[in-house]
């Protein structure tokens, strides 16, 4: 993974300013595992332990992970929580159909946030490598009502956060879209 990140950064036309990416989804979806695979990055201290936030910085990319569960959705102080992001990575656990009842309301709330208006979103359907029954990309797309999203670019991709299988093309898509929007 580290070699891919280094190669990707050489070819992308990043501007000198920082690209901030929000990595979010409900607990257990694989955000921490995914961020752990960016071992080249510098992990900044937890900014808010209550919200489960951590930030990893690599070159001019800053990935901020926001870990939420069903209980924290109604009690989060949203003031300025989503300001300044240029892209969203939304993680879904492909194996856990029960959590989808919590995922959809949070996903809709995220899309409705004024500070995240028109921001491109990459949906990672994590744990696609498991032998157990996993939801297909088509099923997850339907559950998240992706066909109704018309105000932003979005892309769904299967992922194995442990091995990073499925990561390369999807991240390339997100960084390309972010950089295209900057110019």
C-alpha cells in the first residue's frame, strides 16, 4: 500500500494546498484498518475521543476519520464539524445487513450537510473478500439510494481494508475529481 501511495502522489497534479478527505461510516466498517494502511502518514492525536476522530496526514492529503455509532448520531454537536472537506470516503460493512438501518439515516444526514454540499463521495463496500454472505455493490447502492443522488459525483467500490484490494482505482477516482474541481 505504501508504494502505491507514493506512486499515486507523484502523478497527481496536487496544488500546494492541502486536500482534506473525511473518512466516515458507522463503527466497525473498517475505517481504522484502512487508515492504518497509510503507514507512511503521520497520525495526529485524537482531536475528539468522544467522536472517535483521528487524522492521518500524508504529503498534501489529510484524511480525517470520524467514527460514529447509532447512539452518537443524535447527540453530535455539528457546528463546524464538516467545514473544509473536499472529499468524502464513506465506509460500509458489506457483511453486516443489520447495521444498514443505522447507515442510511447517517448517510442521508451527511449528504444534507450544508458544509458538504456538492462534495464528491466515494463509498467503500468493505469486507468484500469474506466468504460469508456479503451484500453486493448493487444491493448496497440500492440500500443507500445512490440512484437518487444528483447533486454530487459519487462512486461505489468493493474493498478489503486489510489487504487494500480495491483501493487503488477508487482513490485515484476521488483524487482526480477533487483536483478537477480545484481548477
